[in-house]
C-alpha cells in the first residue's frame, strides 16, 4: 500500500479509506483523552500484519474486562498491569508503572490499562459512500 497521509483539518481527522480495505462500517472508541477508529467487524478486515502474540494480549484484555467491577472498587483512577491473567502491579503514575513492568517482565505481553468509573464509550460510524454526480 502506498503511504497516504492522514490529515488533521480544523477539528477533524481525515483518514483515507485505503487504511480500512473491505470494510463497510467503522467505529470510534473513546478511551480517556484518545479516540480510536477501527473496523466495526474485525473479521472483515484482512490483517496487513498481525503479531503472533496478539491472542495473549486479547486474553489479558478479557481478564481486565472481567475484573473491571472489582478493580473499580480497589484501583479506581489507577493504572493496572496484567500478566498471564494476574494483576501484577498498579500505580497512579502510568510512566512509573511502565518502567517497573519493563524491568520485571522484559519482552513479555503485559496489559496496562487505566481503571475508570465510566465504561468505555463506543461510537459507531458508517463508512462514507462515494457517489458520482455527472
């Protein structure tokens, strides 16, 4: 794929549809102060590159989500780290936690997420349709 620029114009971000081949719908996920655009159905998107350890990260994410109610009671506002299904560390400072995790688990799959009171917001966007006006 040729590199096509992602443009930031005023208060919008323009992403060429070539980054999302064979997908008809996109969704926007808001995580804290970040927005993530991804295909609504990942099954329809052929992976350009998929890390062979992706399933490990998905497993850590599932554990985090399963324990989220408990984490909100004990670690609200903090960042938590999961490795092999276990909560291995937590801290209010993301950078400090990351440094400890890198030292303790070099080259390992460790999920670090912030525990927030509100659920992850999910916004669904349909892909724009191109029309030809003669």
